[in-house]
């Protein structure tokens, strides 16, 4: 069987040398061709494939120009993701045009994609653009995400088309990825097991590995599906080693108070909301496809973290009307409304009442964009929340509701407690930024590069609450800030710039501050850092409002109170 398959592929690709490479590469492969039982990877249910189907990349290509635009990204993960979604579409709808577009992308990845390298007759795909992160990664670089997902897509294409070169390229390129980064692969091996690297470049050292979790899980899921489909021992062993690599580091991905998770470990970076949701889908998929219940711990941890930071709340208006409330903003970065679209389904008297929140980047009013709120006739027996971005991902359900009052006043977040460096207070709630102010710590006449405006927090800022400040500045200025506890320990962050002559809404959550885990106690103060290096004239900043927001009812009331304000939104 191997000889006949090798001959077919050699004729396809042309050349005896290529046939010889095939024989060497396939010497350890146990099952190929007719010995494989198709797993119908592209026919698996949404819960199994959700991480691969969530639409973080371009919409499905439907024309030659759109297909060409996908190819031109020089992003192998995006191209393979597009091809996979097209294969799934074909399997579910028998849309022949979807299969044609999918195979065009796959053939391009095998025949025309650059930058790429060929080893033992199989290809590995490199990224064709620079990536600036905690190091400046120059093209070409590579990643375990497409290096295992690409082979899975090729295998799924073989299941449908029976084109033998898809099968060969699938197994061969996956085995190539099992090598260490110094050999062009993506697997770091240590006493803790294996780690699938998301960012690999020439001469990378193990000390530079970021340990990005969602990238490891992406490769891990693809590797398991491919190992199970092929029966290939090397792939199975790779999965087992990578599984062990995660579970030996599982607890490292939680912050100190276990209220949120890290995106990566080196350096530690807090997980943006959409990656929390992606990882929830990844752990659920791994649990379902492997039957390994150990994945449930991390799945549940992300569900609980999201439910705490983004709760469903029932409130009562002054007229007695009950409302369901859900906020699209929350930890760790409230200005980054990246929860995807949400679907809220509530059941009362056996009737389902549903709403979709997908307007966060629309021109609607702030309360309509950023709060999902709808009336219900009585307290619901249950509400369910899912996110939708190409495929529904169930997040959590709630069946017990305490009713809060809509009419309560917004809680003041504290008070303006001090100014420093290039700032001086002219009168209550107005801060004058005096660019020519002297350094306060000495007698020198040199200029400062920032003004500082400090607010008391009084230990009220828990991991789920948010501070909302409304600032009106006469000039556009970059903004940074830091929290400080009663021991003098600080954690800091940057923030989008204040726009001039507008009421700017600045909302923060303590989890979004770098070094938040270093705080010994709850924050006592928040200090805004208004960067003044490029400012030549004095100007003023008015503090229009300062509030503590503890849930979606507060968020809705805040946006109604400041309906005409500018929300600094990423």
C-alpha cells in the first residue's frame, strides 16, 4: 500500500527524489490510505469545533477577489482557518462552491504560499510579516497554531476529496512540527512535559518562550484530532506530552486571588475577555473530544470568572417593572468591549424571552450599545448566556435571582484627593496643568513630563467592580495611571488618550493593571498620569464625575446619566 501511494504522490509532484523522501518519511507511519477510517473531522458538532469556527478572522471568501485577499495576508493560520470553515460549510450544506474555494486555498498553501520551507519533502509555513510583542519578531517566524492546525485541515480535506497528497502533507508536516524550535519545530520539551509555542523565530531560546495558553490549546486540540484520526504513534505521544505540559502548569495561569487568568506566563499578561471565552470553548472541546474530565476544571474556572465579572442581574424599576440586565463591559479592560455578540435567553412561565447584544461598536446611544436590558413579566426561572461569533458558545446559566432596585443612586467612587508634578488645582474639580511647573521634589527649574491627579478609592475597588471617571480636557493628552495600596505598593497601566473638549468616559478595573498581583491590600488611591512632554501651554481638566460601578444596573444608570459623553473605546 505504501509503495503504491508513494508512486501516486511522486507522479503528482514529479520526481524520483521526491518519492525517495516519501519512503524515508513514511517509514514510521502505521496507517495510511485505505487503512484509515475517515473521522469526518469537518462534520463534528459545533461544541467540538467551536474554537476553530469562532470568527476572529475575515468573513468567508465568496469571490475571487476575497479569496485573493485571504491569500495575501501572509498569515498561515488565517488562511487555514478560512479553508477549514469552508470545508465545514461544504460538509453541512453540500455547497460545491465552498469545497472549490477550500481546495484552492489548500493547494495554494501546498504549492504557492511564501514564505515557507520544505524539509523531507513536506512544507512548513512561515509568517510573512513582522510581529512586535515583548520582543521584536522579524519575518519569517512560525507558530504551533498553524503548524498543527494546518495538517488537521489537510487531513479533513483528504477525508472529503481523497486526494492523496493532502494525506501525505498532513502527516508529514505534523511530524515536522513535533521537532524542537531549534530544528524548525514548535515543541519545547522539559521535565514538565511539552509546550506548543505560539511564537517561534530563528535562534529563540527557551528563556524567551511566552507560554501563551490559547495557542498551546489550539495546537493541542488539532494534534489530538489528527493523532486519533491517523493512529500515528508519534502524534499520539506528542499529544500526551503536550497534555502533561499544560496540567503541570495549570495553576500558574490563575492570578493570586483566582478571580481571573493569565493570557501568557512570560511575562504575565492578564487575559483579555475574548481570550477567556476562547479558552472556555477550547477546554470544553478538549473535554468532549477526549473524554478527559480533567479539562473541566479550567473550563469551569473561566465560566465562573466570566459570570462574576459579567453577571446577569434582575432589577425593578420605580413602576414595579422587572428588567434583565447584562453589561458588555467589565474586567479586565472595560474600554475593550470584546465579549463578542451575546445571546441572553430567559424563561418565565414556560416562555422564552431572548435578546442579542451586538451593538457595542454601533452608533446607538451608550446604554443601548453597551447594556443588554429587556423587560420580563415576572422573576425568571432561569437565564442562559451564550456568546456568538460564527458559532454559539454556551457560557453560563443562572436560576436564582435577587432583585435589585433600579432607582438607587450611583455610588461616588471617592473624591479628588490631590495633584502633583505639572498639575495644580485652581478650584474644586478643576485641575490646571501648568507645563512650566517646577519639579516638586527639588529646587531645579527643569520641566516634568507629566501631571498627576489622585483620587481616593478607600479600599472599595474589588476585582469585579469598576471605577468610572468623566474628564473634560482642553487638549488631547496621552493617559496612564496607577493604583496604590496602603503599603505604598503600586500597579500601573496605560490608557487611550483623552480627546479635547469632550466629556471623556474613563473606566478601569483593577485586574487590567500590570502588577495587580503585587498589591498587598485593596487599592487606596488611583492616580492619573497626564503626559505633558509635547504640551507647551497651560490647560485645564475638569472632573465631571467619579463613580464606583458594581454591576450592569450601575453601568446602565451611568451611561444614562452621561448619555452625551465620549466613551474611549478600543
